[in-house]
C-alpha cells in the first residue's frame, strides 16, 4: 500500500471528489477496529456520492453542521464542497484507511446568520489538525482522529443537473475567480436570469430588467447586447448591475452542477447562481 498525494484547484471544487483507497486489514490513526462501522475497503464505497456534513465533534463538544455543508467524493482523485459557507478544497494523503488532510483553500464569501462562518472555521481547523480513520456503514461515513474528534456524514445520491434553459437562476455571488462576494442583503433573491428556448435571456440585474440574445453551445454562452429598462436605483443595486452587464456583448463559460450555475465571462468576472422555481 502506498501513499497518494493529490492537489485540488479551486476551479474544480464544485464537482470535486476524494479518492480514498484502503485495505480492510489495515487500521490508521483513530481506528476502533471493527466497531462503529466497517473500514473503507474500496473506492466505490465513497465515490459518486455527495456526503452531507451532519456534525463535527471536537474536544467532546458536538457542533451541528449548517444546511448545505457537504463533501463531494468522486473518482478523479479530488475532494471539495462547502464547509458551511464557502466552496473549499484541500490536499489529502491516504494510506490504508488513514486520511490526512492538508491546508484548505476556500473562496472568500462572507455568509450571514446560522453560525455558518464559525462552523466553517472550526471544520477547516479540525481537518488540518490530524489524521483521520475513514469508516462507512450504509449511508453513513465517519472520519475519526486518535483523540476522538470526528466528523459525521450522511450520503445523498447524486441529483440530476437542473436544465440551463427554462430555469430561473437566482444570482447569489459575483467575483473574479479567486474571491467571490455575496450580493448585498437588500438584493437577495431579486437578481435573476432565465435562459429561454428562444435563444434569449431575461431577468433582473439588481435594478433594471434585461433582455438579450444568449446562445449556448459546447459549454459557452454567446451574449448579445442587452436591452434594459431605464430606472435609477440606490448605490448597491447599480453597482451590482454594472458588474452583471459585463456578461453581455461577449462570451462566457458556463457550468451547471445540480442546482448551481457558474458563469465566467471573458474578463474573468464570475457569477454564481442557484436554481429557483419560476413564478408563472
């Protein structure tokens, strides 16, 4: 059995997976023999699954995870997901059933409420503090250290991607590929785009409504010049609108993964959005 070292770049975070290979006869740091589940015995036990973070236990104190915290495990030797607020990834060294995480890299959004930022800080610190033993038992996985600190996960089958067209995409973040900022609170849920089967996109940019040609092909969208209403709005709304207008009159790469959409304009502007139910 040998040690693997894999490095995750931030561009693959949303679709990343962690390749854990293990031997059922070996036990790593924090192992409890055959109790509390079976040792990870194959890649198939972990990959192709979204592992929702249920809780983090450090120093005997249990912290429930905020909704949406997860680790995506795939077959490409990568791991990533959300640690509570930001998209995150790390290096990982695996030997047998022992998992040793390196330094975590994350986007830099600030999230409000529900203790998301505090959980993310605790979770990131815990992953980098020591080696874990990985065990799975049905739809559950635990990562446990020799000191008894642990992370509990529940699996969730992969969901189909939302269609690009016909879906109302609520914009929730704008950045430059390295950092991303959530929208001002006053604009939450108001900024949206919907791509139609007629080759056009319609929506709201924060202040004004917009319509433009939008032709999607081979992972790229070609945007036409925007036609907008002519309202004047307070500062945050207009600032957000100016950033979104950079999409138009050019091309952008797009990625749809389950209920999330990422648009990357040619100038590096990144727009993140979530699928919502369109109102008829």
